[in-house]
């Protein structure tokens, strides 16, 4: 505080408090000698112990300083109180780190709750601690239905549980697993899913895990339909030998298309497996506060766009749409989902936006490139 010892000694009438608070007021030393509830209320986490000691924490705004202190009475050899002594500690760095951790936790919670994938958070013994909105809607469970239960036993049938347990053992051995599986809703109906497991560790100690599920039912159905169509086509080829040349030409073209579809399917699965989300944080006026994600270049977005308004970054119509959705997210307190189409080399790119309010002045946008998914569906529908 830049104060000399000689400038503090002998000060009375609460003058010593001016250095800290810019006013004359009771400090912890004074409250140790004479309780005063109105002055004690000025401290955060104020405590008075049975031995008469007091402690508390205060924030000095002008100096951006968090101070923790404790004061004790002093007694002479006759056990008469002759004064008090206090110690203080600078808690500024700790409180700032604590605030940053709270912000990070809140951002993660919003991302967890609003993820387009179904996610279950598990303890070290693979028991469910929490589920997100998508998990509840996909499987039909509420948190109260499954909290404390083994994830494999919740989403698998008894006859399939061995396979699920084997995947879990692999997770605890490798740290990360992914596999296409069949899992079951609460009502017993099966679902084709892409399952991923991520182990959470600190050193060698397992803290828990995440179970992530992506619904690929429509993709698997169209794949099965395509295989059935191929069988029918081959049967027709055998029956129409008179038109063998033309049919062979068509068959070869179909095989080429199958290979293209297979490659496209592998790319789409890779996208699903790696969760290629881009994260934007906007303020209430549409200014970009932060950008995260390796795929932002696909939107022609760069880190140097941070600090610019979306009207300066996106096309005007798209920017106005984003601004309207930001206003709706703030007004309704509900997630806003919409698509953004970006012209690209005589073609279009498609992105899905999910906007959620983080606090009174910040909006979290989870953006996923859905271009390949749209084009893949168009190709399959054309083939069928």
C-alpha cells in the first residue's frame, strides 16, 4: 500500500483505516475488541470464534485488491485485555483465478447441455452423475431415472450388456474408444448410434468419464436400403442377359457411385467422431468476443475478427439473421437453432448455429459445418 510504519503507529479515531478503505471505519482489530454487527456485515465470510478471534475478507475496489485478515485480542499476565493484533493476506490472485475457473465451468456447462450429441457424465466406476438435454430426449430418461446407475446397464439390454462392458473395459485401458453400436431407449426400442467414450484422469487417478452418443439411424437405414437396391439390381442383371452390355455399363457406374458414397460416408463419420464444432462468443450487440475451433477457416473466419461486429464479418443478410437470433436468445432465454448458408466457389456451404445465453451480456454460439451431411443425403436420395 506504500505506507511507512511511522505513518501508521499512534493513529487513532480509525485514521489507520483510510489507507485501506479511503474512509474512517472499524477494521478487524476494532471488531475483535468491540463487536458491531453493522460493521461486521461489511466483510465477506465474517466469522467470530469462541476464543474471541475474528476473521473476514474485503474487496478494495479502488486498488482491485482482495484482503483476508484475522484479528485476536492481546492479554497481559493478569489476563486483562491490553489490545489486539491482526494479520492480513493478499488474496487477489486467488480470487481472480477462482473467478476465471467459474467462467470456464459455466461455459463448459452450457456446451455440455446444448451439445447436439447425447452425453452422460460418469464417475470413476462408470456410474451416471449427469446427462444433457439431448441424452434425455434421445433415450427417454430423466436424470432421476438413471443417476447412480451403470451407463451400460441403462442403455443396453441384459443379453447385450457383455458387449457394452467390453467396450467400457477398453475405455479404461486406452482412454478413448469409439464404435458403432445398437443401444436401447427407455421403452425398449433399438437405435443405431456412434458411441464414443472419453476417460477423465489426473495423473494415474481416474476422475470419471464421458459417454457420447450420435444418432446415425437415418444414415444406417439408407445404407441398408442401398445394399438391398444393389441386390435387386444384380438379380435384374442376371434376368436381362439380352441387354448385358447396357446393363453392365449401368452396373459399373453404380459401383463407382457406391465407392464415392463409401468415401463420402467415411468423411461424414470422421466429422461425427471428432466433433468438429466451432465456438463463437458474441456480446449482446453482436460483437465477436472470442473464437475457438480448428475449422473456422471453412467459414472464412480468422482470429483477427475478434472485436469486430458480425455486420463486419458475415454477409449482411446472414449478419442480420444472427443479430435477430441473439436478441431472441436474450429475450426468450431459449436456445436458437438456425442454418447459415455461405456462397463458396459457385456452390454453397451450410452451417448449423446453436445460440444460448451465457449471461446478461454474452451469447455462446456452437457452429457445426453440415455441408457434407446435406450433400451426402442428396446423393443417397438420388441413388434411391
